């Protein structure tokens, strides 16, 4: 293993409650932010070399997908966010030496519940990011 690699254990996902960061527990994995950028085709009859030409378009913050075990409090919180039209503040804090964090605003857009026969009930949550993802580092304040 590369000594510079960071293992995911210890990563924290939090939601701003309006007065403090609230830790979302029992998260198994986080995928994202899956940022993308649009391109605008500006190829013209004057283009040379046989290649299409592009300029930068809008960027998208993408989505975050949380995979986790069902907890009633988490489900109720994300259901409230899903039913609201108000952007919420979220944060991912990585357990690297810099305590890298990614903060963003978003809307809960998907939250399937999976109830298997012989395994733990899971509740995944997809958050669509609105605007940029802010990358910072520093100390992590308690949730």
C-alpha cells in the first residue's frame, strides 16, 4: 500500500443544522462529488486539421451518493430535506493529514430504501449539488 494513500475509515459526512454540523452515522460509502463540465462545439467550416473544436461550458457540481444502514433519524432528516425546496449545506471530511473537507449545497433527489430478506436494511441517499464544491482543510469541529 502506498504510504501516501488515505483509507476511507474515519471519513465523516455532516449536514448543517442551522447552528452546528450534525454527523450522519452508519454511512458505509460515499460516491462523489461527481463533477462534470459541459463543452460547446464551436467547430466551423474554417476549422483546420480535421478535429472538432470546443470551448468550456457550464460546470456541474454533480451528485453525492451515500450508501448506509437504515436509521430512523437519518431517514426522517433526509425525508425532510427531500420534501423541502430549500438548499441544505453538507460536508465530507476526509481522515487525511490535512483533514480535507468538501462543502456544498444541494437537494436530496433520490433515497431508495432496500429491505432484504436476510441482511441489514439500507437507505441510500442521492444529493444533487447546486453550485461549486468548496475544498478546504483544517481542524474538524465536533458534530
